[in-house]
């Protein structure tokens, strides 16, 4: 009886030491099809309707929008995508992929 209790206690302690790390997805998930639909000259409203609100919009440099996406699995980054859009006179002027 004592051996069984000791064994169960030991197994419980060992199992509680295992650390489970969640998959974490953050940012804007943007499809390749949506990126292909981007055209220079589009207004900010058209871009927002197509891609959604940017993750980062610098209040000091309002002509640049950053769409960032990353996926961490088990605590390690496995995917990261960056899309930077530049505007001139409220129209899309440059698309930059990192």
C-alpha cells in the first residue's frame, strides 16, 4: 500500500513538472490573394477594407502602415510575415514585404 501511494505521488510530481507551451498566433493573417489584390493608387479606406486595420500605425509617420503576423509553436517562432505599406497623398505608393 505504501509503495503504491509513493509511486502515485512520484508520478504526480513528475507529471506536474512537464511544461506545456501554447501555440501563439498574433497579428494580421493576410492571404497571398489579398496581397495580390493590392494596387498602387488605392486609397487608405480601400486598403483597410481589403486587409483590415494595420497592427502598427505610427502616429508620427501616418503614411506608413505595418501588417505583422507571427506564429510561435511550443515557444519557438516558426513563421513571421511583415508587410509594410507606404502612402503618399492618402494613396498606396509602395508595397514592401520583409
